[in-house]
């Protein structure tokens, strides 16, 4: 399994994880076998300065990555990665090594396009009134 992690630095596993997968200068690619990371490489993000939607997911797909991990990701981005069959995880913080460890232990939440609706309707302004028709009961 190959895991791509967005990174702010080019110092391998000690690199700091970038919150945003598209605007990070580097990606650390880690090959994991049976839960053990075997080797890693740091690659530059060719779309660091400017990217259009879908470019970075396609680039990550070209690196044969199975998982994309970063601090946060929007719904459109998740959909692009899913279209390539790439799993996504968010909530990453700290170093790449720490993030990798947390992911392999199952401590990082998998990014879900609709995760915000599972936590009630709080924190999205006060434009919610009455009953919602989109909940599955």
C-alpha cells in the first residue's frame, strides 16, 4: 500500500504535515507492507503555486498512491480522489511519521464527503429552520 501525505518540508518523515493537500510544496510517499513502512520518498508538488480542481488527485494517482492524508479536504477533492479509487484521511497534524503511525493504528478519520451532517446541524450559521427533508431515518 502506498500512502501519500501532504508536507510543508522536504525532510522525509520528520516533515511537518500540510493542512491542505493541494497547496503543499511536497508530498511524502510511503510504501507500507503489513503495517510496516518500508521506504519513503519526498516529491515536489508540481501544482504548488497554482492548480485547478482534479489536477492534484490525478498527480497523486500517477504516483500509484492508495491513500491521501492531509489536514483537511473539501468535498470536491474527496470526490476526485474517490474517482481514482484513492482513500482519503484528514485530521493529520504534526510530523509525517506521527501521522503515518496514527493512520496505521486507525486513529485518523477517513474523509467523508458528508461527515459534517452526522454531527448535528451546529456551527453552520443560523440558516437552518424547521425540519430537514434530507435525513435518512
